[in-house]
């Protein structure tokens, strides 16, 4: 089953990546998650987007105080609703939206909030149309295990305080469009820290290295996982032991291997 996740802005993007990881960890097979940043440079954006929406069975719109009225999201939401109907399009409220959002076209859809209970409701709605669905007991057990990692992704977001309605100039709208194009192009060069790049290099060059849980390690590993540069092999990142051998818990994805090899050859 194909799930389409729509986002706009960095905070919304981080949540969409975390949601993708959560869904793929919960439903280990029979689920494919598409994010618009998965469109490769050189591809026809409009054609690929239309194809993905037609293939999808469920849509999620990641909403924040900054993006609830973004034309990009409204366009994708309209296309998804036309294809799937209103019951399979769920706005996912990362923030408490301002009162003006009540007049948004997205207010007509039943939303959930980015809390443990709200996310559980979203997961159950997806499970109901999945073939075959997981039993309630199995779904709840798996969700309780994987939610912890996603909760920490949510907790790491920089909060935004918005007072009243913000009117954006034409220049700000154009800057937002440019930012979106840059994010789409960034698939080839994901924004990772030197420490995160070192983890990728270690997985390639010295995978049996022993790691200790300390500092920002778990946050860095989650970021790499959410970017699909590494993959978990033995459960949630929050369950890592105090000391562990790197390759016993993680492996490079194809995208991660590509990034490492490109870095080596450019050095």
C-alpha cells in the first residue's frame, strides 16, 4: 500500500521523515511511503507527483503554524482528496494552528494531532485499509515500542510562537518557493553534520567499531535513519545498549552508500 506524505518547511519536513520511518518500522512489509523530496533531479516534477498520487491509497498533510495556508500543500491536498476522497486524507497538526486556519480548505478534513494518541489514531486508520491488517494487539505492542523514537524527533523540533495572522510579501512567497526547490534538489546532498558523516564512514570502513551511548549520538542516528541513509537492524534506536557494535544494529542504505562513495572519490 502506498502512502503519500506532503510537507512544506523544514519543521514539517523533519516530521514527515520521522513519520515515514515510523510507518516503515511498524508495518515491515506491504507499505511504501512517498515524500515529494523523493523526486530525483531531472525528473518531471508534475508528472511524477501525479503518478504518485494516483498510486497512493492514503494521504497525510504535515501542518505547522508556518505552512497551514501554503499553496504547495493546498494543491497536493486537493489532488489527493480528488483521487482518494476525504476519508483517506488526514491533516497531521504538528502545532496548535491559529484561529484563521478554521477557514482553510484543510479544515474540512478530520485531523489528528502530533501526540501519542493522535498519532495512534492515524496509524489505526492506515491499518484499517491495509491488506491484511495487523491485529489490534500486535499493532498496539509494536506502536508502543516504535513511538518512543518518533516522540524524540517531535521533541527536538524548534517550537514557533505565532501571534495573529502573518501576511507574507510577494518576495517572501517567492523565497518560500525557492526554498522548496532547493530542498527537492538536496536529495543528492542531504544536510548532515560532520559527526553524522563520520557514522556513515564508519559503517563503510570499520563497521565492527564499538560505540557508546553518549552526547548527541542517538539524535544523530535518528536523523540519518529518517533521511534513509542508514537502516535499523535490531529495533528502535532508543533501545540501544550502553555499548554496541555498530554493524550489529545498523547498515548503510543504498543512498547512504552512494553518499559515502561520492565523498571518498571527491576527497
